[in-house]
C-alpha cells in the first residue's frame, strides 16, 4: 500500500462530498471537520480527521466501512449468513442466496453495505444489483457488486 498523492480539501469540496454521503446513505458528520484526499493503490480516499470516511469509484463517493461503523449507518443495510463471511472478506460479490435480510427501501444502483448475522459487523460496501425485496426473496444471482471490503487497501489505511 503506497500513498501516491495527498492534499487537504477545500471547505467547498468537503461540503460537496459530505452532502453526497448524506443523500446516498444518510451519514451525518457533526461539527467542524478537516478533510484530506489521499490516492492509494488507484483509490481516491477522503480522510476526515484522519479517519478513512469515503472513497471514489466510477465518479461517485461511497462510505468506507470505518464510516459506517463510526456513524452507525442503517440505510442500505443487508444482512448475510455466516457462510458468506469468508468469501466477502476476500472481496467476493454478495450472492442472493446468502442474504438473510435487507432494507426494503434499497433500489437497484443504491449504495449498500453487508453485515454478518451474528455480530452485525460491516463486511463490504457495494452497489445494489437488485432491489431490497428481490434480494430477500431471490434464490440465485449476484445481489451486490462489492467495491470495498474488510482487509483491502482502504480498510488498512490509517
């Protein structure tokens, strides 16, 4: 993991990123914060007060797993069975048969995150490939495209 570039964000840039996170997944960052943009292994990562909070993929900002845990995000939550955990920890996409529960308000293309059913710890952040109701009822197919997972360069950035 090598940091290729690093710079502080202007207030206007940071405000725009935080607004996008608020609109997509309901993250409310309280108070006055400092933001940095760091480029690591072809990822653009936003650090807020030194904590990896968002990353950019396909021109869109997604929350990191650190952000989801720090701000107790609930919107876009998908629960997977324990059999899926070892695959998700390696970066696999979430398959519909492994889904135990999902937020019914999820629409295709939404930002989502998956947690395990036992410990409720976030494992991946991704993009929904089907809506929440379909995720719960489908018996086959990919449900979530994984963009960030436990153990990847973004997770290990501190």
